[in-house]
């Protein structure tokens, strides 16, 4: 439980303007279903056919370790190599907009990271009811971009994911990119009890 709370606190540091947005509309997590997340995703202009989910609570913790923030992105090239878009220790994700616009240059970037993120380890944590991963041949794409999101971060999702999707859908790029959205909510089929969910109370004003 302490690990879960720590992850949520880390999430709160991801956005540069987080405090000014009254903690980004964070709510206490609820137990969700695949259907409730699918409906919610439509409000964020997410293509629901591109959503994968954490397999269980253990996988969720591993996914959170990979992303270290939400919403966030992870980028891999066709050789499954993780390509960081910012230096280690930088929590702010304001550069995601620029990164998505210039994703075709990622192989040439010189950003170094000590975080070794294994593509297959990430994939092994994901439940894929929409077959967006099982039908994926990474070698046919120049890059695969994973974007995570949680329903209880609704305010931040609206100010981040919606603009990111606008770039993804409208900005012209000259390489082939696959986008996959990773939901990190707590899913009913895991058998969780409501009392086991973390609480995140913020009283700034």
C-alpha cells in the first residue's frame, strides 16, 4: 500500500503547472471496469481500439515503475530500444508536445538515461482485450509510443492527453508510428476490495 501511495505522489509531480491547476482534478481511485474505462476514454478523444490495460495489481505496480508519472509517454524504436525524451530526474512532461511533433527524429536524439526499460517486460504486464498488441509487429513501425492514463487523473488528462491526441491526429509526420494507450486504473476483474484502494486527499485552499 505504501508503494501505491508513493506512486500516486510521484504522479502529482509530473505536470509543470500541476499545483496551479488545483492538483489537476485528481480524485480518489475507484474500481473500474473495461467498459467504464472505454466510455471515459472517449471523452479524451482516445481511439478505444488502441487501449491496453494492466493485467493485475502486480502488473500495475510494474507499469507505474516504467512510466514514473501520469499521463506520460514511453517511446521504443523498431528494435525495441527505449528512447527517452527527457533526462533522468526531470518530472515535467511539457516537452511531450514537441516530442510528438518530432517523433521521427527520436533515433537521432542524444538524451541518455540510466533507466533501462525493456519492451517485452512492459508488454508482458498488459491485458489486451482490443488486440492492439497481439496484432502489432513492431518491426513494421519506426516507433511505438505508449501513453498511460488513469480516470482518477481526469483534470490532468483533459489538459494533457487531449492536446497530445490533437497533435497525434493532425500533425503531419514522415515516419510510421503506432500509438498505444495504457490504462492504469484499478479493474474490477482483479478482485480488489474498495477498502484496499489508496486515498489521495489534497487540501490546498
